[in-house]
């Protein structure tokens, strides 16, 4: 009976503790106990929500608003708004705190770029969030035959590829990082791969395609014909 009494008393205490939490649960206060304070510029982060500025770039919080460098963390300077931004906003535009070269991790995070690595430590450092694109090596092809092209793109963390288009002389001829294109004239051509991500970041890269003609193809010079062929007086490869 004595053991049962202790068990009942223990259960009663637990019940009273639960009742004490009810007001906290009703206002959501108890959940605040588990919330982390947002991080300031310069602290490490995994996502935008980790930072008070809501800007996590390359694993570091950055981009808090400022009126002058005095309002930024140590090792950060205020990138003040351009004159046109000041005019459009009627003087309400704010600057953003950006790291200086002695604070930003440009030596280990390639998307961080120091404006003057050999200059003063106070030189500004910027973050390149644009897509990094490669249109591939030089391609070879035959007039009228499909030519396989393959590009690569590296996006900033959290971004997704929206479009990839291949342009020949400014005209879209194929879509997708891997595609086939056809060129109906011999010669050396430059093809451009243009990509866009879901944050409206875009970038382009170009590659060269050398296209030759097989027997019977029109030509203007020997270079227009494939190896082993010549451009005859009749204007055809033989």
C-alpha cells in the first residue's frame, strides 16, 4: 500500500506539471523555448531563415540593411544604394552590409570574390550567385547531319534550372543541356548556351562547331569539305 501511495503521489505531481504548461501551450510560448536566435552577418548558416538578414550566401550570413558602415558587423562595410535608387525611393533606400576581403571566405568558397586580393584587407568582397555554365569543347559535324551538343551548369545552393537554350546566330535551335542541332552550311560556327535559374539568374557560354561537307555538298573553299575531299571548280566537294 505504501508503494502504491508513492506511485499515486508521483503521478499527481506529473499531472500538476502538465497543467502548469497549458497556459504556455495556448499562447505558443513554450515553442519559443526551442527557437534559435537568428544569426548576424559573418556567422555560418545553412539557409536564409538562419540569418537575421534572411540572406545566407556561401554558408555565411550577410546582407543586413545599413545606412553606413557603422551599422555593420566588424569586417563588413555598407554598400550604399546607387544615386538612382535614392532618387526613386525618395531617400528611403537602404544599403546592405557586405564582407571585406579579410572577412569573406573567398579562398575556400569560390563563389565569393575579393575585389582586390593583393590590396587592402578592407577591399569589398562580393558573392556570385549566377549560374556557372559550360557549353562543352569544340564540336565537329557534317552538313545536314544532327550534331550532339552537351552543356553543364552549376547553380547556387537552393536554385533550380528553369531553361537551357542553344542559340546559333542569335536564333534558338535547341533546348536542354543535351541536344542535337543541324547546320546546313559548312564552316566554323559559334554556338551559345544560355541558361536561366528560378531566381532569374542567367549566364551564357559559347563553343565552336566545325561543319564540313561530304561528297556533293556545296563549297566555296577546300576547308568547306571533309577530310580527303576537295572543293572542285563546279562548287561541290569531291
